[in-house]
């Protein structure tokens, strides 16, 4: 995975399994297509509400579209690699 080359920009991947972001969302490291889509859609909605910061396609070395998100209050960060027809996508938690 090419993610490691870009982690010094924002931190390192977390081995922590789940982050709870309020009563409506838990974010975890996952490669399950449905979970990746759910996290991405929720993250976009929260960004539109001003609750999250987003950097689209921050991993320029990746062949997949991706987005980095940070919760404005907790400062928790994650990266979503978007799925395509052949690949389910991925969510990675990030620590600083």
C-alpha cells in the first residue's frame, strides 16, 4: 500500500479498532464495501455541516480516489479510499 509514504503529513495509521464519533457513527479500519461507502457518505455530510475538515485526493500517489477527514472537535483523523468495481475500498484510522 502506498499510504505509508504519505503518513508523515498527518500521522500514522492506528491499530485502534473503533472510534466513536457521537451517537450516530463509529469509524473503524475496514475493507468492507458497505462500511467504506457508509463512512464516506457520512463524512461528506458532516463536512457540509462544518463538523469535519476534508482534503480530497490527499494521497496523490494512490491510483484510487481518496479523501482525508478530521473531526473538528476530537481531532480524530481517517482516510477513505473509494471503492471501484473490482476493489471494495478502505477506511484507515490515523493518529498524530
